[in-house]
C-alpha cells in the first residue's frame, strides 16, 4: 500500500485490494516500440518528460531549456541545476505525483533530489534492457493489452500492443493535401479513394481503431467539400483554418469508413492546446445520424465533462474513456466517475488508459486510477447506493469487461 494515499479508509482499502487482483485492459497509450526506447539514453529527467513538461513550462521553464533537460543526453549536475527551481514549483501536481510513484516503484526514490539524481539516472539506464515493457505492463500493472496510438502497425509486442491509426485531418492547404494523400489527388473522388485505402490498410494490419480529433461538424456537404478542394488546389499560397468544409467532410467519411472496417472511432475530446475546438458536443450532429458507429470518447471531455457524460447517457454507441483523467486531476476524475455511476449503465465506462510514451509512468497513473475508483465505489457503498459486491462488479467491468466487449478483444 505504500504507493497509495495514507488517507484511504478501511472500506476503500478493501475495494482497492480487490481491484489490484484484476488483469485489465489499458485503453489508451502513446508507447514507442520497445526497441526505440532501448536505443535512447534515459536518465532521471525522463520520468519528468511526458505531461510533467507542461507544468514545467507553465511554471516558467522555456522550451529550449526543457528540450535540453528532458530529451537530450547531458551533464546530470548541469541539468539538475536548471531543473530544480521549476521542479520545486510543480512537484505537488497530479502530473508529478505519477512520476514520483513511478520513481519509487522502479527506482527506489520518492522524489528527485540533488543527492539522488545520479543514482536514479544510473538505475534507469540499468533497467533499460529487453523485456522492459513486459516487466512494467504485464508484471507490475497486470495489463493484458494496451490500445496504442502513434506506434507502427507491425509493433504488436506479441499481441500486448493493439495499435490505432490517426485519421487524415487538417487538410487546409494544397501542401497538406499532397503530403497526406499524394500528388495525384485531383478530385474529391481521388481524396476519398486515398482515405479509403488508408483505413483499409489499417484494418488489414490489425488496427483496432482510428483516432480522431473532435473538431466541429457544421453539416458540410459533398459539394462544399469539392468546392473547397478545388479552391485549395488552385493556389498553393492558400491556407484555410482547420474548420473548413473539406476537413469536416473527410472527417465524417472516415468515421463511416472506420465503422465499415469494424474499427472503433477513438475521439480525442477536450484538453489540448485550443481545447475550445474539441468539445464533445461537436460530435452530436454525426452521432445523431450514425448511431451504429462505435465512439470511444477520450478524457471524459475535460473541461467539458458533462457534455461528454451526456453523450454517454443518451447514445448507445458511445463509451466514456477515463484515459489521462487521473493525471489531469484526481478530484475531477473522482467527481466525474461519481456522477457517471449515478447516470450511466455499467457497460459505458472504460476505467483506465495511461496515455503515456514513457512506459514506466503507466504504473504511476494506474495507482492513481485504482485509488480514485476505489474511493468512488466505497462512497457509493457507504451511501447504500451499491452493495460492496455490486461495486466490485462495476469496478471489474470498467477495467476489464467493458473495453473487451466494445472492442471485441480476445484474452
């Protein structure tokens, strides 16, 4: 229990112990192939790269310094000297908590200090050997398989990595069209054929989903898309915003194509850069007309949480995915899950997705997820809304049954 909050009460601990026994599905990652990770030169600062870098940046660290500390080999003492002032400002955040849990589990130190930064760096290098992914994901996390984004389709890690592909989007200029679809794209039919080939190739190579960004859907027609394509191809200097008829039309066509190829539409909603573009409610026009298309709604739409929950409440083809959520804020994740259990059938929630490219940090996030889920379920038991048996059933469904059923996974 050393990795969990000491404030957990007896009932929360009982539920947590049961959740720890489960073998689970990890519903979203960004893991590079293990061979790529092993070719790198990780050090203590690697643990404070993915997601922690955002808190370092907003605490005042400039991007050049960040890149030199987090992603490039260098003198450890010099790195620490530049890192420490900003680390001290953000070491209490949820992003940092996952890093600290990870560091304690695998490298024996609870926080990074001037005295242990060399020790942690040495231990990370020593552990960066073949089998790292299995030691973390299979042995420490009890993960059956991870749904992954950005990895090559052929990287399946003996069936433990289930790849998705990114949708073709951001067709905003002639350069974009040629780069993403080829230089023989002269008509809308050419575009659609290229997109269909891309989605078909994903299916042929055992992808399980296509990842989309939840950009606004304004009702663009085929004619609108054709006119926009002709306009862009006519002048290489033109550059439209992402919210344009061609982009929207191709987005909707790809979602149908994904469905026709038995692939899940994995939707990034909410938090990221200009998150105003990515409200879950943007998807409503498509969902209303396409209730057969499987929608896996990432991040509970944060900060548009209730918009996301309402899509799960109203539409049978929508699932709510809690990937990334516990890292953003355990308080938000607790409140969202508390509300969802009250509102949604028990097959609607996916309980965990690490959402990391640093594999060890998946463990830290999973600890925070189990902790939060246990606290919510215990609350429901104390309130007499659930029996303990029913609470554990819901916990198992969130972490195992629901993703398995929706994606059609085989253990």
